[in-house]
C-alpha cells in the first residue's frame, strides 16, 4: 500500500471539523472539508454539550470527505477529555454535562476527597487536581447507579457509528480511574468511591479497529461501511503524535482553548513535588507518558472577544493583535490560573478585577488587555517548562508550540523571549495530523515508531523557528 485516504473527526471545546487526509511514505496532506461550532447549551440543571448536533455535523462531514476525493478507507474520532455519557441497555442517560459546569465539580471533589485525599489519589492515578476530572464528575452524578456503561465522548460517538463499545486508553487515562502504573482500570478505587465497576468498559489501544459504520447508517448516508479506528482519542494525545520532535530535549505546548505544557517521558513522575506542582501523567500513544500541566490557554482571548462582540459589534482579532504588538513598555502579568477565569462570561472585567485586587494598574483598553493576556500566558508557559525540567530531570532546550496558538506570532515570540529557548511554531493541525498518522499506520500505509511518524511531519509541515531576543523586564 503506497498511501491511504482517511477522515479525521476532530472535536475541540469550541469548534469541530472533519479532515480528509492522504498519508503514505513522504506524503501527509490534509484537507478540511467541514467546520462547525461547538456551542454548549445551558438548561435549568446546568451546562451541557450539544452532543446530538456534534454527531449530526460529524456525519455531514464524513459525507463531504467521502465525496471530495475518491472515497475513504476509514475514520477516527478525537475530542477533548474527561467528559462522558452514561448508557443503560444501549441508551444514553441524559445529556452529557460540560466540564465547565460550575456546580457538579465542587460536590464531586468533596465526596472523592472524603474517601481518600488527593495525595493518595495521585499515587494511584498520577493526575493533577482539576475539579472537572471525570472521577469527580461521576461522584456527583446521580445517574451512575442506573448505568451499565460510561463512554467518553469519542468512544460514545464511536458507539453510535459502529454499535461497538470500547474505551480508548489515552483518554481513559484522564478519568482518574486508571492505574498509572499498569494502565488498567483501578477497580479497587472505584469500589472505594462507590462507583459501580460495570460502567468501566473494555480498554483498547490507539490503532484498534473497533468496527465499521453500521449498515443502516451507512446506507442512509450513502457511505460504505467504513472501518472505525481508535487513535489517541484525547485530542492532546493525538496532538503530541503530530509534534515534529526530532530528538531529546523538547517540551511541547498544545495551545488552543487550553495550553497543555509537557514533555513525553518513558515513565510517570509520581513524586510529591510533581503533585504539589499540579502536574499530571497521562497516557500517550505507544505507551508513552505525557507529563504535563494544564495552563489556561487561548480561552482567555477567545472568551474576551466573545464578550466584546456580544452586542453584535465588530471585533477584529487581527487588528487587536497588531495594536497589542505595537504597545511600548513593559507589561505586568496576571495569574492566568486564577479560578475566576474558568467560567464563561465577562473575562475582561474579571481580569481588571484581578489587577485591582493586587494593587496593579489594569489594562485600560482592548489592545492592552490582549497584550496582558499574551504576556501572562507566555510567562505561565515559561514557568511550566522550567518546572518540567526540574521535576523530570530532562533538560529542555526548545519548545514546540502546536495548535491554534502556533499562529499567534506575538505569543510565540514572547514565549521565546521569556523562556530564553528556541520556539518552533507549528503545525497548527497537529491534532488532526496525529489522528491521521495513527490511522495510516494501522492501515499499513506507514510503519515505524512515533519518531518515524514525527519525522514525516517535520518534512511535510516544517515549523517556524523563533529565537529569543534580549531579555526585557516584565
């Protein structure tokens, strides 16, 4: 087989898209055929994902991908982590909640930590504390007692496509219910938390063919019964596959709604220092460990833009970035990890409030707020990279930025300046690339290790290199 043409369904926290791709030796080409918004829905009981609409849009994208260039040989789905649906007798119970729902997480944290403190939890699952981790959501979910299966979002959609139930391991590693040492479900932990073991389904590796489009569905869509393959179904796991890291000494930042700052390791880091620093050990493709921490990402910018445009006014990100880059002088950074910035709403007002509370001059206009956001993110990313080096013992001499943040030249340059390290920006489509690479390897069009796959990325999607400028204060 010289090449293969597949579809990647890539669902982000704010938008989704379907990519038609061709991959083979020396060939890695993407074509975005369908893009759609991912808008949550607030009901009286909280904030939910509009999962039916995402499914409908994914199917529409598959039709376009199939018709756009000579058919498809398969499909795979990746999405954000931690969120799930509960099933009973094959039927979805309720509408899956959004991890940014403000109420459920707190109740779940209290219940879980009453059973065992976070230090003991970290020793078992290796995960940083995030109040929306799956384990906390499940602890607060009254439907769990009625369920016979929990499926994370990509696996849920895979079930609707194929009828097969499988839980992909990299995404399962984000639930808090996987043993970080064995990579298997920690059923004893589930027992201690009062969660029924039956909801934890069969674990499969990335690159597993779980089934094919069900016949009735395929006929209704005028599609063949396409094979459905698991990839790194946590979008960050796929993004890390698509990072063109060609040697040791690299950190990565998958920068979109969140900034996932990490390094790929052979073994987890389970020290108390790692726990105190709020680092996490998540599963990667081919058994690698993604040692990383969540930093508030471009959510700060996108939600500020959404707030400014709520009255229908025109807001140009390009113009704001250009104006922000021209601002003279130093910028006081703010703590991007402050929990007040997690929920949707008036982020510009909350940022100004943070400055006021800390006796600092708040940004006075939109360009200065954009500049403050980007400088603060660059400093937070720099701090995280320094901590990775300290906690893992791995020397970091360069930083790869992939995802939407790689297009933000001001952010990447200020990261290079603040960190004193070379920054390699791109590819922006690392998640889709990682999805496609694993599919292509499963189909036999590509072979070898992750390093072989990344070498193909580096040859076909060369990153932009930014070098540190003389250090400025602030």
